[in-house]
């Protein structure tokens, strides 16, 4: 006799700092009887806390999150919750973002401008079945480079040599934040930010903020919406494996 027990719903967490996009995704996915929106968050810190609380099977993640950036959030989630699936849903089409997200552990990468309801459903189904799913807008060169096991799809550049934290600092500096602002945003000391700044300027062979801003624009690092650090505030992440705090 066949079991009549219903299959458990797939629990999904939506992580995007724009309420209208979260609402749109909730409405889009809410009509699927096999899916359950377990939680919605607007920043990386709340994301990690909510995944721990609600144990979703999958996260739909925007890379431009405040408090903890998207790339760092991927690394932390994969470290803490090994089986969780992560699909990036972002405006960032730059090769560096795609490669960094896949290397961090993302299971799928979708461009918002290219993604339809049917495409999102296909991506979710594909990732849940153990496959990787990439938006049609992602360069075939990027895909080939990652699948072949290379650290990058082309010869390593100065940008490839930056750590995830240094990449965040580059973006924040280019957006006009001071060292003190960045220290508050990332919950680090001003001296630590100054050290990151000196290191990344040396690695990139840049000598002033104007040159760094031009570099960030050329790399497509600056979001077209509100700044990465627009939600500067009290919440802070310690950066350790098991400590998340509010200061």
C-alpha cells in the first residue's frame, strides 16, 4: 500500500535588502505547493541567525547585503550548515563576483535582469537535485574556468589576490566611506581597516582614493542601488566560527 503521507515542503530563506524584491519573490514562490518561505531577511547578520533558527533548505541570496556581505555570508553558512543550498540572485554580472561566489560555495548564480519565474523554479529544482545552475547571462568562459577547477577563468589579476574582506573594504572606500565608517560597518578597529586599506592599495598598485574609485567602477563593484553600508548600525559580527554579537 502506498504511503499517503505528504512530502515535506522545501523551506526557503529570502535574503535581500530591498523589501519590494523580497515581497515579489514571496509572491512568486508562494504559489508553489512544494515550497515554504521560512524566513525573510534584509542583512547578512540576520541571515546567519535566521538560518540557525529556522533551518531552511535553501537560501536565495543577494550579494549586496549590509552588515555581513554576501560572499562572506556564503562562506559562513557553508561552514556552519554543510547541507544548505545557496542560490545567488543579484545584479552583479562581473566575472570576479561569479567566480568568488562559486568558490565560496554557492550552488547557483542568477542575474536578476535575466531571471523569470520559470527560470527561478528551474534553478531551485536543479540545485535541490544536486546540480549547479547558472543564469544564461553568465559567460561561458566563466563556467568553463570554474568547472575545470581553475582558481580563475583567466590569469590571476591583482584583484584575484585580494581577500574577501579587502574586497569589501574596496567597495566601501569607493562609495565614500571613511576608515572610521568602515570600521563601524565591519565591526573592526580603525587600525585594522587602515591596514586592509594599505595592503589592498599595494596589491592593486593604486595610490589614492580617486584611482581606487575608478578601479571599482571599471570592475562593476559599485551597486546601482543604495550603498552597501547604508544600514550602518549597532549589529556587528565578530568573524569567528561561533560568535555573533550585537554591540
